[in-house]
C-alpha cells in the first residue's frame, strides 16, 4: 500500500511538472509573438505585456530558478535582467520584429510604403508579476535593438531585415526566433 501511494504521488508530480512545462512553452510562444508585433525604432525600448491565468503553485514552479524581488499580500514579483530573460525565453535574439525607424537609402534603393521592415531585438529586462487575487501571471518584457543591427541598417545592409529582399531568409508570414545555433543560417 505504501509503494502504490508513493507511485501515485510520483505520477501526480510528473503530471504537474509536465503541465508547468507546457504552460511555459505556450507562454514563451505568446511572448515572442507579441514582441514581434511591437514596432521598434533605433532609440525606443518598448515594453510588451503578456498575461496568463495560472494558479500560484504553477507560477512559483515556473519561476523557481529565479529569486523573488518582492512579496506582498496582493502580488509576487520577479525581476530578470537581459541574460536571465533570454535564458528564460530560450532565445538570445528575437528576429523578424517590426521596424518603424529611420533607414538611410542610396538613390534608387528607396523602400516602398507597402514593405514591412524587420529587425532583430534583444531582451533588456523582464518583470514577472503574479497577482494573487486575480490568479494571473503578467510578464513584462523590455526589448532593444543592439548597436550592431543599427550599424548594419545605416551601412545599407537591409537584406537580413527585409522580408521582400531576402527570399531565402524571412518570407512573409514565416516567423522564427534566432538562437545561437541558427543565427548563421
């Protein structure tokens, strides 16, 4: 009887861990998707909020690797720097993000208005807040465009940022997150 109770407990724990992992994967997909829809410029550092209903036990399991910044009766906060946020998301860069900044062009190579320019962004910081009363996890991501990306745009290397001029790379509607393994493809 004791071994069957132990195996039931282990099965419940494995099921819980699987549900938390699935919740994290869907939350990360939603975060990356929302960051891609947020327009960026060379100076802006926009914030993107993603909210998800979740119980307290799942939220604490999801953020177990990180230290709590603040705990009150109403909420629990975790603050992540850029490297921690990238590790939590599982990507170093997020590619194919909407670009709404200035682009210097030579004569004859001016972009059309219909064209949607894209760029890569990195995480600057993230704040994860669990609202206890609402049972809601809110992830706030702040992103920025690295200097190298801005230098490439100023130098006229638009091929990696424009879906129209890079048929082998980002096709319209095709979105992917760039990881260190896939960055040089």
